[in-house]
């Protein structure tokens, strides 16, 4: 059915290209307004452009009014054709080789659950792998008795490509590499790795969740057979929708596994299509500006703002960095700094070491802060972030150095005579302690 209804139809909205995206000036707040929120968490949740947000809200409203089948009929061209064409253009692959999924980790797990490496065959991962993908790899190991090996790092934090070239062989069944990890901003050389793996039979899987939208991602040049990503980060689409590229030889296995998993909502898919169109239009209109690289030109200023704050330490391994910067303070908890920054209108993310359990715990960091740039980030935003960070550190450090009042001990209890009966605790369940505790996970060797 055509996505544009007739003039007499009660479905009086269009969902095609013209309605899908706005221009580069689609911003709800001026960049020089001091009171606006400084959003430095595009890696966690990219703020949707106004036109994309309006489209998703309109789809949800119409679904509530007319039902999901009516909305699906209106969106038929978008769901079946348009979004796949946009994904193919983004990833440099045929539209027929793309899939829409709920999230990247789920798509990776779906495919890995259908792989069957032989006993003793090797599976490669890296220290920057996410906990979700490691869980899928460990399940594969336990099911098939394959071996999971971790590619070592060089002293500068880059993956050791020489080690990979020396140890690759036809007994390597799967290689999983994250393009940009969640816990730091390193850009792994996925194209160079693809060249090393090309002569061999292994499945090469790349996680582009934190790179798609801020860096060029061309699955054809990378040479991978599986590439997955989330649509709500640097692509700035709605939550609960992602994408995948699958080589033809993997399509049947993936579709068999995906048939038993939930599909993303139709409104979310329409929002992803709109976000892809907005991304393409913005990059085309400002090819030399920050769009398309998520404000990466502001990365030196962001690093300087962190380094100028006393007591902060960067977590930035590797020679090539993306628009993500992780850091911590030597004395102040990351959660406290994040809350104090939020109170000043600056949004950053607190990362936990177990999100990348093979990297951050071994580096000595248990929690850290992550700031990530977006296409709307301005130099004024970076300056405001730097001021807010210095204020938080100054105030909290000064508060920690103030002398605390002497602690007074409660009076000693009255001695109980031996003949007196022991107090009976009240009936009912025992109260739980109010303090929250952290769960620490240990990586499986």
C-alpha cells in the first residue's frame, strides 16, 4: 500500500521521506542559551531530532487510536523497503542483506546461538568486548567445547595485529571485534583486521553500536560477515530498534533464530528510518563540519577540559580516538560527580567496569565517567562542562577535607540480670539493610 493516503482517508499523515527528517537547523534550543541542558551522553542515548521525535509520537498516537495493523499498513513501504535501502546506503551493502532488530547484542546472540564450531576450534575476542557479547561467546564455548581466546593489546592499548597475523588459521571459527567500545573511545582497526582474516574461513563479526553515526562504517570495506548496531546512540533514533548486516551465507541461520525473538515496534522502525534520513541529510549539508563525526572536532577541547580539572585521569587507550572520552577522579566516586554535574545541567554517563569485564577491571578502574559528543555539541557546551566539572571537584573535595564533628558514643546499656529472660525479637521478616551494595562479576577464564 502507498504510504501516502488519499485525501478522503482518515489516515491523513505521510511517513515517507518528506516527513521523515528536518534540516540541520531542527533544534529546539539555541546553542548559546546558558540554561539549556548540555547533553554529553550521545553514546548512551542520542537526542532525537525534533522531526524524528514528532514522527515517533505521531505513530504511537495513531497506533493507539486505530490499532497496530492499521499503522503497519500505513508504514508498509517504510518497513519493507525504505528503511533497508537507507541501511544499505549507510553500511555500503545491498539493501537485501540488512535486517532490522531490537538491539545489536540480541542480534549477535541470535546468530552465535546457531553457530557450531568444532570441538577445540578457536573463537577470538578482544579485551574491549562488551559483557553481553562475552556472555554469548561463553555460551557458545560451553555448548560446543570450542576455545575462546583474547587478542592481546600492545603497550599503547591498540590491538596487536601482528599477533593476529601470526596466529590466524583455519581452526579459527569466529572473530568478534567491537569497532568502538562502550567504556572508552578507542577506534579499533576493523578494516585492517578484515584484511588479515580474509583468506580464512572464519566468521568475522563487528559491533558498530558506538561507531555508526559518528564514524564511517562500510561493511563491504571492513570485510565482515556480520555487523550489528543500535539505532538510538549516534544515529539518534528511538530506543528498542537496531540493525544488522548479514552475509548471504548467514541469512538462513539468523532468520531461524530471529523468528523466535521479538520484533521492534513499527513506530520505532519508522523512527529509525527518519533518523537515517536526517543523518544523511545533515552529513550531506555539512560534509566539512562536525556532523557525521559527532562533533569529533571538539574532542581536543573536551580532553583539555577534563585534564585541566585537578585529580582527574583519562581512560583513553590507543592511538586513534572517537567522540567518546572516559575519565575518573582519583578521590571522588563517579556516581557522585555524575549527580552533581546533572544538577548543573550537564549530562554524562557513569560506566561500570563490568560492562567491559576484560578491560577496565584489569586497568584498576571500577567505575568511571563517560562524555560523548554529538552533532549539536558546541564549544560553549564544552566550556560549560569544564566549569561545572571544576566546580563539582572543588566543592566536593573541600567538603571531604572539613573536620567532622566528634562522634559521640551512645550510653552503655543497663546490665541484664542473669535471672531476667532474654528479649524476644519481634515476629515477622527481618528488615533488610537500607544501603545498596554492588555486585561484582568475575570474568570466566
